[in-house]
C-alpha cells in the first residue's frame, strides 16, 4: 500500500473526526452564510504527483474552495425549488459513503431490501397503491426519463413494435400532450429518441392558471383517431405551483388510449398534508409517477423516486441480462429497472429522514413552508414596488415589479437581493412577464427568515 494511504488508514477515526468538525462548523454557520458564493473560483491547479494525505486535502478544500460554496442548503435560498438536508438525512448520506454498497442487485447484502422498504414508505407518503413499484434514481429529470421510457415501451406494446429491441423509429411520430411541462420533459424526450418537438402544448385553464384544460386535452386526444399517446400531467408547476386535475385526466382513459405520466417532482409532497392532499387526488391512477427527494424531502442531492404500474415494461427497457438467459422474473434486481448498473444506496438518507421524523415531521415541513410562502406573498402584495403575478397556491411566490418589469430591471432586483447575501431568488417569465420566484422548500426556513427576505426585497427596491 502507498505509504500515504497506509497512514490515512491508520488515522481514519481522527480523519473522520476532522471532517465532522468541518461539517459541524459549516452547518452551524449555514443560516448566516451568504446565499451565493463570492467572485470567481480558483483556476485549475496541477494534478498532484505526490499526494498530501486526507488531512491536508481537507485543509486545502477548507482554505481554497469552501469559501466559494453557496448557502443553498440554508433557510433563505429560495431559488429554483431547493431543499436542504435534514440532520438525519446527512447522517444517512455519510453512512452511504462509509458502507459503499452497490445496490445493483440483492446478492450478498441487505441494502437492496432497505431500498425496497424505503420505496414502500414513499409509496405510502404519496398515496400510491401497491400496484406501483419503484426505484431510486438521481433526480426528477432521471425519474421523468424512466417514466417516459416505460411509456415509450407501452406505445410499442400497443402498436406491435418491440422498442427495446428494434428502436423507437418503428413507433413513427409520437404524440406527447401536456399543459405546463417542466423543461426536463423535453430533455427526456430528446434522450429517448422521441424528440423534443413531439411535445404538444395543450391549452391551459382560463383565469391565470397553469393547469391543463381537460376538455381541450380530450379534444386533442380525440383528434388522434385512436392512435395511442403519452399524456404528461403536472402536479406542481414551477412558476405558480398549479396542479392538473389528475382524476379528471385519468377518467379520459375510459375513452382514449394513453399513458399517463405525472411529474409530481415537488408537488407530490402535498399528499402529506390533509390541507393540500386534494391537489394530488388521483395520483394513484397514473401509469408512472416522478417525485424528487432532494427537493421537498430535504435529503442531499442526488435522490428522486420513480414509480410505475408496469414493471414488466420497465424491465423490458432497462434489463441488463443476456437475452439467452431470458428476462428477469419475480422481484427484479434494481439493475434491471434503472439506467444505472452499479448504484449507490441513495435510499439511505431518505430512510433515515423517514425513520427520524416520520410522516408527521415531514408534513410539518411542508405546511410550514406553505405558510411562509403565503406570508411572503402577503408582504410582497403590500409593497408598493411589487405585485403578485399569481395567487400563492402552495410554496412558491411569483411576483414582479409593479412598474415597467423589463428583463433587465427584474434581473437587477434579483442581483441586488443576492448581493445583499440575505436571500436568493430566481428569475422566470410568467405569462410573458419577466418575474421572480421565491420557492420555499427548506426544512430550516422560519418566520424570521421570511421577514429578512422581505426586508432584503424592500431595501433592494429603494436602493
Ligand atoms: C425540479 C423539477 C424537475 C427536475 O428535477 P431535477 O431533480 O433537477 O432533475 C422536474 N420537474 C419538476 C416539476 C421540477 O420541479
């Protein structure tokens, strides 16, 4: 063994203690850390020939790189939809690395069984029945891609094309209908060889809504003359957190043949709260479902879950077995279900958080975030220089300048807020109007944080 490596091995407990100390210090200061990193990153250094050892690597990281990291795990980073990491999930994540299990299959370790237990719990969290099987993937983009890959295989089943063997070309042009799809859906369609241009926008409900007009969806389906299609329903749009009427969409299946994929990346967590669960009523009727875990479950990146009712088709797409051995049967190993072959035990942080806080703890996060979003919404509406662009439906406040909201002026407002170090918001365009979003999905965020965000906006407006 290389002497430096041997030395690290002999001092492993002390090294882990040092890493713990750094993490404890960073997390202790997280709430006051500037929300975005300063200036430009150091230029690329030369590859070390002789290693310095892990303690020296830690010191160099802390010195050279850590100061430029963002406070995205903290309470006032409201850009995109950004979760933090609960204490239990960080613990689980550390141990994922320490145990370093390969959850491609079940052989020789209980790790795959732990992932199955986690998936079963998540199924309950989101109100899905046992017909839905699932697996953990890296994020909602990957989850949407897996769901749409199974949809593609289903189209093949309907049209008599074995897509897994002969390719997607045999399907001809595929119709993918959706009201307000997330950009990752177009990306998935590109990856899957269906094509971004096959995503057909369906009209939305009138009255400042991002939810699909189900009657218009039915008209679009009827126009397909019986040709099977894919419908992507959206449960939680990123601008205004609107929800398609999932039950009404699922009911269209009685008259039209389509695969129903639901992107519930963060909106799925509405199921945790009796107050908001109606928003995802009908989710169980979906053929495939995407939910992110590194957003509103507040586990570290990279974690999402995908569910489907057609695991047989999923195995046809993703199996990694010799055709001579036939397709896996029974409870297929995870390597036959997801894009990866070797896989980290990314279920462990979620398992830890669910064991530590339970349904009630995670419900409290969702309800508190929603209440804080409503509070910021009231504050924004009351400010002279700003106006809300949509009602605060769940956890996102979408607003703009009251006067002359040009892209430049709106971006300048976002920059001024970020430069204050107090809060981070991301620009968007809603209904053709340049706007800002404040998305609440961090377990740490409090009323005091929300007051600080409002104060930062107020001073940015006057400054
Ligand atoms: C965030 C998001 C995605 C993409 O998630 P990643 O984890 O970043 O891949 C997809 N759909 C919706 C609705 C989202 O909010």
